[in-house]
C-alpha cells in the first residue's frame, strides 16, 4: 500500500542568501548554536569570498537587526566615506558626463572607477564588528571558519559569478569587469587562466591570501582592519599607487547607528533604514500606494503597472531632490512620509498626471544581501556591496576594495558632490515588517537603483496579494527609475501594448527574472519560509 508523502520538519531558524556557499555558512552557524546575527555575519564573510566583484571586507554595508530578547532594534550603516584628502573639484576638469544607464559618472582615464582614487573608506567590517559586539552569541573568531575553509579548499565559478566576470560595461561608459579583474597581479592570479582569459564556469578559485587575511581579522578583531596589520597594507598600496585613503581615514571611520524609520502599510509596520540608505524611498512608495485598491486593478495589469510606476517615479524624483548624506543635507523625512504629501501624490496619479524622472545618478549593481532568523525571534537583514569594484587588491590580502567614488558627482556644488567624510546615497534597503509588534517578514536585495522598486514590489506581493515568500520574489517585476517603464520578459505583450497605447514608453528586458535580486524570509504564524530570487544562484536553508 503506498505511503503518504513525508513532509520535511519545520525549520526553527533560517538563512537566505544569493550564494549557496553563503547560505551553507549561515546554516552551519545556526546549527552550531549561533544566533541570527552570527549566521548573517558568517554568510556575509563567505559572500565576500565567493562573489568577489559584488562584496567583501573592502566594501560597505547597511544592516537592520531586531532582537526581542534585549529589546534592540537598530540600523547600522557603514556606507563608505570620501577620504579626508578628497576635494570637490578633484575631477571637475576631467568630468565627461554621466554613464548612459545612470550608474555613476565618467571622468577621464576612469580614475573614479579603477584603481586607488576610486576607493572610499570601507565600512563593512565596522558594521560587522558593531553588530557582533552588541548582539553576537558565538565568539568573533568563530564567524570566520566557513569563509576561511572555502578560501583554502576553493569554490567553483557558477552562472551569476561568470555573468559578472564577463559583463561588458563599455556601452555604458564604464570599464568591463575583465579590466578590473586583471588590474593587479593578484587579480590575474586569482581570476584568470594561465593564458590570460577569464576563468570559466566550473573552474576553481582558491584564495589562500584571503584566508590569511581573515585569520588576522578573526584573531585581532576589526582593529586589525582599521588600525592594525590590514590597515597598514591597505595604506601601503594607496601610497604606492597614488591613492588618498590614509591611516587616519581608516582609524577615524565610524558606523552610523540609529533607530529604523517605521511607516504603516495595510495595518503592518514596515521598518526601513534611514538616509543615506534607500529605505525612505521604499517607505514613500508604500505611503502613496496605500491610497489605492491595488487588488481591484489586478496584479501586473496595465492599470496596476501605471499606478505603481507613477509612485516609483515620484519617490525617485524626491530621492534625487532631497536624499543624501544627512550630515551634509538633512532630508525632509516627515514631509515625504506624511499623510498630506501621500494624499497629494495619490491625487496626482488618479488625475492622470505623469511624473517626470530624469535619472541624474544611481549606484552600481554589484551588491548582495543576506537575511537570517533564529528560534528566539532575532531577525537580521543586511545588504553589502563593493559599489563599482575598483579592481584594486592590496598585495597579498586577497580582497578587492570598493570603487564607491564612482557614485560621487565630480561636479562641485551638486547634492552628491565630493567632500571629505561624505557618504553617497545608496539604494540598499534592508527591511523588516511587523504585525502587532511581531516580525513577519525580512527582506532586501542587491541590484543598484532597482533595489528600492524591487523590494517594494515584493512587499506588495506579500501584503496585498498574500503570496508566499518564494512566489513573491519570483513573480514578474517592472521598474520605473526613469521616464521609461522597464518590464521583465514574463509580463505579457498585451500588457505592454496597453501601456504603450496610454502613451508610456515601455522597454522589455531580455531577462525572465529582472530588476534586482530580492531575498527574504517570511514568518507568518511562526512558520518560516525562505525565498531566493531565481535571478541569482542562491538558496534558503533552515534548521
């Protein structure tokens, strides 16, 4: 007699990440008794190894963490700062324009994109350390074991990594990734074949130098990166190549720690990161869209896309006008998220008005995300990135430094202009949703300017349409980060034609899964469900 199918036991804790090795590292930490923060940090350290153009200890990060046991709910922001020796006019004469896709700026010789001048002060390690000091359960050194193991044993080039390695950025005014991988001798040794070609799908990468660097960081803590052995190696490389980041810049870096911004949506509380992270853009879109009966429009119908796209454009224009480093440019958060403004924006959309959004700047797509939940109810959501990778691997360290100076506007007098210690706006939007004080969703995404619109759409899929997490991150998305509406290749042609008949310019992506790579965990009724965007190579793992 046939036996009924067996169900896997329900997970008590879970981690989700765009890289399988990172998810494995986080799950192993949970199984070993670590909490959600330990799992997220172990995953993040592994991500920096196995997605070397996306993130790493030379990059920047934003984390949101909620811990019911201690009553802690914080955002820790480690966006990179301009070096102290940077000046607003350092590239004014070399300015060539904006990259054609809006991701950064062009200057002569690619000096703001490749090499030492492209580097901002890295903030990721400071975020990791601040969070662990407050809420970590396992010893700091224990977090590094999986990453060190993968560095020594090796990992294989997989589809998304290969896509990044072979990405041709020349049509947009940027260097191709092959140029960055080959910028240093260490990069050539790690990521190129002996004949000088890029490593291919299935090729192995071993990085003993990074294993050694991580051992120093595990032994000596974040001080090694900002004041000690690793700091000295970074600065030695800067001095040898004419860079600006100094020992004083590294020693003086501080992560910004704050309470999250919270907005209501359909009876839920949505917690997001404050500027210069992108949470306020997500929040503004939700505030506007709460004024519409989205279900009556039909999911991804032409009317639905029109309404949601207009909210995207309004929030995008407000971001360009108001959102930057609040130390330099305080933002009118109360106005942007207030009832009166949301009512006025919704009225404009109902009246058929069309917002105009000319993209001035945005940030690169080289980003990743990790989310974790544990049995005690701790929830962690963290996005980290190299921005536009600089290609610069300090000799013998095994890690690449960020190229976030590419995000800074080379023109003096602009909201995003260069200034010592200044942070640039980032769309990174780690998000947690609460239902009557209990966390029910954590999510975030890599994907540059698409992050905010993608996170918002997944929230609509969850909260308006009742989708499960995997369905919500897999559903077809669209984007309006300019006056053009971009749609994924799974949105029907009939819908596209209806939008075009209404006067919209619509651009179809060749990708079936397009516009950022959202990853998250749902906790409805205490049951955990992970969702890994099929655009990437990742997975969710529960224990």
